[in-house]
């Protein structure tokens, strides 16, 4: 049985590292599921998702000339196709997906921006005062 890119296979996890999991395929060969190919969300610790001897469905995403096989668990899961034109935007989103309080979110952002600007101005004026006193410019101490 030859391993072809795009084929879905059942495999068994034989080893786990910090960068991914090794999966034994039905023909006896072993491929690697990189940590970024385990789940749709960010995976900090692969041990929270996989254990040695787990049976998993994988999709072959590449086969190198040297025989290394790249696998993906997240691409092996069948999902409905997104609507034509890509993902929904703006008012096309479902009602339950909208933020509950856009005004509160905006005010929060505006408050953060105001605080950032004030802090930046304070730091800049402090830096200017410090620099001018070192150069002997206006406001420098004379002794």
C-alpha cells in the first residue's frame, strides 16, 4: 500500500514530543503530526490532546523524497464548506455570533487609547526634559 498525499488513514500514536506526535500507519510506516496540525485552536501542550496508543484518523499532507510523511489530524476532519464568498462578515454573521454590547467594547477601546496617549505624552516630555538637561539646553542647571 503506497501512501499518497490527500489520503485519509487510521493510525496509532506511537510517540509524543514537544513538537508533535508520531503515528504508525496501516502499512507499518510512521509519519509525523506536527503540533500545529493537531487541532484548529492553539495547542500549547500536545499531551492534552493525544496519548500514546490513541487511534487517530490522519490525512497525508506531504511525502518527502527521503520518505518522511507529514500528517494532519485537523485536516482529516470533514467540515461543511464555507458559504460562497468566504467567511461571513459584518451583518452577514449569524445573530448569536454578534458581540452583545458593541458600545461597551468601543468605549473600552477609546479608554485604552486615551490612556495610551496620555502615557506616551508623559514619557516623551520626561525624556525631553532629561535630554535637554544633559545637553545644557533650556532649563539646564548652572552651577
